[in-house]
């Protein structure tokens, strides 16, 4: 592991302007620098570099962070590898500290599995091209499918010899341990019985984003219906099928450059599209599309076109995928294929130019796709038409962006001949129902998190109902943490004491036991608490250069956002002072708003608890909840009055 002192030297040397200007032409704009974003296609520059803060931010695609984050995103490197990249550029010698035995064991195991997988890929590729069995069976099959040699080389295709354990014998002769051959799934071992998993199959290596082989897919060449047509590596420490996309390594550059990703189902679909010159394509590899796969695509582009088979199963998969993609805030289109065609066969049936032209003419938004697909079954049946409209409205309702949702409502209104007002009304009903269910769950989760602040964060990300207030609190702390603002007279000595913004904010949050559901917010506040008395603590530098990539990006985004001084706090130009001059007003007001929102959510939960206790005849519980409700009502009134009269507690 790289020691902290070396990390600090690297980060200090890697000035954001020097790093970014190697890849982006920057022009000075005031105190900042402006350029075209390298992460998405744009004609008007929205990519900003702040040399003073040491961060970048694109206001088009939303990516942001420090110099390490920039290299991680651009080169698709891990945090340690990005540090090594920067160290090499700025001629800094890296001193890596000794890892714990546990860390070393896990890292060694993963690395050993990667090394075994790399050996297997080279073995399979060599066997396909050099050995007689590989050439006459495996290579002949690929050429029959029309797959060119350059595509075979690009995707490192191979062939595993047909025999009980020929590959395993070759691997063990080279010194590779049976333990890792088993863990990667390349070898299956039962007591004294050993065999190759992929014997007699054409091999499709699966690469991770960084280009390392993590798994394999194998296609049988026999006609035996009892034998699975495709066989994939099992889940392992290095391979999680639901988080992996076939072809992502070969496609990532073009997905970013063209700001679009084609999503297909299988290995050969990807190969055929590449042969046709369309390289921004990935496959879900025969598995049902997952949220993790969608989010992996979103790292490179917010635009997806689904291209599934033209049969009933493919259409069903398209419909299922549409709503999942929409819910993640991604623009989705569908490319319907003629009945009986799949992306592989269709791409091979025409020239590259013809395929490109077909896509341009036929890819359509999800409303037209669903309408064209289902209208044939509706005919003049008003009930069926209503069901179709409800189906489309449900899909529109989950789109997070308001403007995008509005555009789709207009399109649905035009296509289905339904008034926009009716569609808006239906969407409001759906959203209100979802909101009620969501709020009920979030309040319960919020209470659990507040009661157990040290509990480990669950894998599912909890939506934060206080996101706006907490982001503003953290922004204020980062900018004015050490600034002395609040003067208080000691009741005993009558001595005037001055408190910093940091002391005031943290004291208020601790006194009321306010705990965020966002782990990044909790981590940042914890670091502020630890450095309350540390006058040398520089929040901006500390958080934007934090070793935790999520925290550094979170902090960089906070500091890069386009805040307008005091706009949140003024009406009709009531204030003309700068934000820093108004901290004595702004900070208490912000904390009071945060408290008030917490109180309102607790009141809503208590209302639910009172109703439940009443239904169940639990009189004592109901009285206890009602007492708590009345007390919170008083607190809400006091906070509302304070906010209304702009007074400071």
C-alpha cells in the first residue's frame, strides 16, 4: 500500500491544471479555466477547472473531483493505480507500506486468480490459432460465423481442447495452483476426479473495465441438446456476473466519445457490431439486465439504445429493461429488429453503412416502441387502450428528471390522443402513492440509523430526505469552519466568548442528536469534529484530496457548484451583504430549517404510529405517542416562529 506521506506528495505535485491540460485544451475564464469535457460530447464548454481549489467539475455530465479522480475516470484506473500514474508523471518515488496479513491474503488471492485467468486466456488463444484441433474446430466455427481475424485478436477469443483435463494439466505443469484453478472455475474437482470446465468449447474471455480477464464464456460445438449451449465462469472473488458487461473494455472509449451505448444480449452480438464498425456496444451476457450493469454504462454515457432479439423473449426483455434504465435517470431508446432476427444475424446480413442507416431510421423512444408493440392488440377496445396508456404512464412516472418527463408526457398525449392534464393527473396519483410508501420506509430507516449511528451501512443506498440542507451545512463548514462569528456572554463571569462556525454547527447537531443517513456526510462531519481544535486544519484541502474517492468527489462537487451569494436567504434584494458577512444570520437559520424538517418527518411517523396503535387497541402506546406528538408540535411552532421572524436562538 502507498503510505500517506507519499500520497500527500503526489497530490501536492499533481496540480489540477497541469494534469487536465494534458488531455483538455483549457482557456482562462476569470479565476477558473474552461474547456470541452473529455467525458462526454459537447460543443459548448461546460468543463471547469479551479486551480485555487484543486478540482474540476463538468456542469454538463456532472463529473467532478481532484487530479486523482480525473485520472481514475479518464484512464479507468483504481485509486492506487491513478496515484502511481501521477507519481510517474511527476517523478515521485513511491514508498509502499506493509499491508496487514488479512489485506495481503485477500489481495494475493485476487491477484493469483487474475494471473491464472490471464494464463488461461493466452493458452486458449494460442490453442485456437496454433494447434490443429483449435484451427480445424474452433477457428473454422468462428470463420463460418463470419468473424474476422482482427476481431478474434481484439477480443482474445480462444478454444479449450476437448479432453478430460488437458488444460488443467498444462496449467499445473506451468506451476499454477489447483486452488486458484478451482476458485476461478476453470477446473472442476471432486475428490480424485478432475476435469476442465470448458473442454471442447470456443472461449470468449470476459474483461473488466481495466482490461484484465476475470471470467470466460464457452460455446459448445456439439449438437447434443443435453449439453448447455453456453457455459459461463461461476461467481468468484474477481467476477460478479450482475456487475459485469461483456465488451465494456473494448467499448468504453467509443461510448464516451459518441455519448451513447448500444446494449445487446450475447457475445456474438457484440462481435458482429464491432465488425460493422459500431464499437460502442456491450452485452449483458445472457443474464437479465441488472441495476449494477446500468450504472456501469452510466459511468460513460447517459444514453442507452436497447437492441434485443426480435422474438417474444427479446421483446419481453426490452420492456423489462426500459423501466430499469429510466429509473436510473438514463435516456433510453429501443431498436426493434425484424421478427426472428437477433443483433448478430442482423448485423451480418448487411454492410456497415446499411446497418448504420437502419439504426438511424429505426431506433425509437420507449413510448413509440410500446405503443407500436401494443396497439395491435388494442384495436377499438377502450379498456385495453386504457391499460396501454396506464402502462406507458407508469414508465413516464419513474423518470427522475422533470423536463424529460414533461417531454414524454407531450409525446404520449399526441400519440395516444389523451389530454396532457389527464396524464399529469395520473402521474401525480402514481407518484403520491410511491411517495407515501417511500416516506414511510425512509422514516423507519432514518430512526434506525439515528439510534445506531455506528451500525455498518447496508449495501442498498438509502435516499436522503435532508440532502439539500446537509449539502448546504457542509458547504458552509468547508468555507467558514474556523471563522469566529458567534459572541456569547457567560452568565457567571459576564465574559464575552467567541465561537467559530464549526463549533456552533457541530454543537447544535450533537445537542439534538441529528445523524445523517448518508455515510459520506457522517464521515465528513466526524472529521470536522476530530479537527475542531486544530487551527492548521484546512477542510478544502483535506476533503478534496481525501483517500476515499467517494468523499473527495462529494467534497469537490460541493465546492464546485454554482452557488449565488445569499440567494437562498434573500427575497426582493433584502440583503446586500456578502455571504461571509451574514453568517451570524445564515448559519442559525440553516440549522433551524434542518431541525424543522426533521421534526416534520418525526411528526409524520408519529401520526402513523398513533393510527396503528388505535387500530390495534393499544391505548397506552397511543397516549404515549400523542404526548410525544404534542411536544414535537410545540418544537415545530417555536422553530417556525424563529424562521418567520428571522431571530437567532
